[in-house]
């Protein structure tokens, strides 16, 4: 009945749906305060006050016909210009509206970027662990994902192994920085080395290789960590961004793609990406949310909230004897499972009403992901349950 290509996707969806249902069942049975659901990256921090005010002002002030009507498929030019100026102020770039394409969130931006450049059978290299829906985005255009390894102590890319994976079939490299699920930030030196490898391989293979930087967690960086702006290091770069996390607007589906002037045939690429935006079915990014971003381009959520959660969860888990690195960005903790089969560990955690996501869901078995974008009370109240779980495995 359904398309053969989508049957594996639906099988995976069934596992995710089961997690939803388990959480809902436990909350109904035990009360929400007694369930410690770390499964989903759904921000608990409210959107900044500027967003609410912008919505009210726009509805009162803007011409409703223009506000709710069609616009260029790339988005409102004034909004794109505002985003470009904000990036220029923060990162020393020289973008204009010609470099910014508004999209229906980062997922749409990634699909638009891939649709613009990817031919059937071409390869996209992705460092594992990673957000596994990238596989489906690449498969949408009949491409092939090639997994590149990372160091399991630091989760930094193994660049020597990566270089060996680049072939005359490689069309793009996709990175997520800060990273979901590890919370690791690829620092400037790593980005420089990655760019040098790509420059060298482009010349060697006489082939354009794109770098796609997926950055929805860019603003969620702790302890003064800096997230490099990748277009400054590699010309053939798409930067994909979403306001889902930085402004706590995951359901509004608003983001953008940066296509720099330095990219080969950048004007053609931008025009093609704009057409891809249209024919993907999105047509254009939501008009009202574009206008909100135009007025709130430099607004930000309360980073201290996430930082407090990060510290409390990390210290609490370490005191229990669990092995994990302290995240530098995003709002995920990647915990090493005390047993080889991390799904077994996740099932054991349910006994204490703890819900986590197996690392296999991120192409990294042996680990679990915890999303700490929950209430602070959830984290504090979960720690006794984690101690009981740790005791079951003989941890300190």
C-alpha cells in the first residue's frame, strides 16, 4: 500500500511513537512530576518577550494583504537583509539579502541545500554520531550517506580517516555544530583542518565538494566557547540555521540558508536553491514568522537556564558513577551505557521512570542521549532515580 522507500522510515517511526506513548502512559499513571523524560529536544524555556511583542506589533502595524501574501520564494528582502547585517556584525562577514534564503526551519534548509547540489548516487559524508534523519534527507535525492568516525573519547572528527573516505563520488560533507547528540563544539582548529582537506581534495579530484554546516544550536554554547562561522574557512559552504532552539520556536518552522558570494557560481546556486525551496512544496517560509525574525534577529533565550541544567545533570550523573563528557553546546548529554546493549540500559531505566534515547538512533551504539531542555526540577528530582539505576550496575 505505501511506498517501498518509506517502509523503513515508518518502522523507525514506530519506535519513536512507542517512546511517546510510554511517556504519556507513565505521566497519566504516576503524575508528570514523577516521570523523568529526557527523550526529546523540545525546549522548555519560553520564547523571549520580544517575540510575543513582535507578533502583536506586526499584526497591528503591517498591511495584512502584504503580510499574508506571496513574496519572493527566497523570502522578504528586508528580513533577509536584517539577518545578513546581524551576521556581519557578529562574525565579520559581508553578506547581503542576496546570500540569505528563508526556509521552513533547518530541516527544510538541509533538504533545499541537498536538492540543489546532489545527483543520484553521489555521496554525503557525515561524522557519527549524528541526527539520523540526515539519512532520509540524503535519500530524498537518491544520494548515499557515508559515515565518518569520531574519537570516542572526545567525539571530535577523525580527520585522517575522513580524508580517506573522500572519492570522486563525494558531493558534500555535512556537519552539525554544536553537535546533536554529543554537545561537542568543533573548534576553529578542527574547522580549519577540515577545510584544508576539502580544498586539497577538490583540486586533486577536480570536483566541487560542498560543506553543509547545520547550526540550529549555534547560540547555545557555554563557558565562553565560540562556534566558528564556517564560510570564513571554506568557500563552498552552506550554513543552515533554525530559530527553533535559539528562540524556542520549534513549532514555528522558521530558519534560513546562507549561500556566500565566495561559493562557486554562487548566484546560480542561490537561484537554484530558491527554485528548490518552491518545488519542495514549502514554496516560501511562513510570512508572519519571517517578519517576527526581522524584528527579533538579535534576541536570545535565557542561556543560563540551560547552563544550570547542564551542570546539575552532568555533576549528578558523574556522582552516580556514569561516564559522560560535559557538553560544550546544545542541550544534550551523551552518556556511555554501562552495558554493551544500550537499548537494554534504556529499558532498565524505565523501571525508575527515566526515558532516554538509545545511541543506535544516532549511529552510535553503546551510548544514550539525554535532552536536558527540561525543567530544572525534573533534573533535580531525577537524580535519586539515576542513583538507583547506577546501583543496579554496581556503579559508585
